[in-house]
């Protein structure tokens, strides 16, 4: 098995590790067959993940990817949002738990 290590002293690595673990668990429980990098180790500003080799897909693989992404997005949750703030790249992303999807877009419903 090959690995990939990211280096950054920013807290973003902890958030990424947490999110990947949660996504991996959710996919496994729901039978979604997307490849999610497995968190191997997180320490001292280093996040080590399993390496997923990039390659050009074919039409059948794109269909499978699309159906599995759709399956992932059909998983019902008790609420909207995420319980912890995290990052998009190195940019902070504020999060909250809500029962109102519009709250994330400042829309009254």
C-alpha cells in the first residue's frame, strides 16, 4: 500500500483527518463504494493518508462514480451542517448544526 503525506502546521490537517474519517465511516455504513483516503497517522503537522492513484476514467467508471455520489447524497441525516468548524483549503469555514438548510445561506424559510 502506498501513502501520501501532507505537511502543514495549521489546524486544517486535524479538520481534514476528522472529515475523511467521518466520510469513510458514512460510506461504509451505507454501502457507498467511493474510494476515500484512509487516515494512517496525524502528528506534528503531518497527515499521512493512503494514496489513491489518479488516472483517466472511462465512460463506465464515470457512470459508477456518478451513481455512488448520488447514493452518498441520498443518505438521510438527523440535521443539516457539521458540529465543528473546519477549513476549505486553508480558509476557515464556520459550521453549525441546524434543522433549517436555509440558515446556511441566510434565507428565511
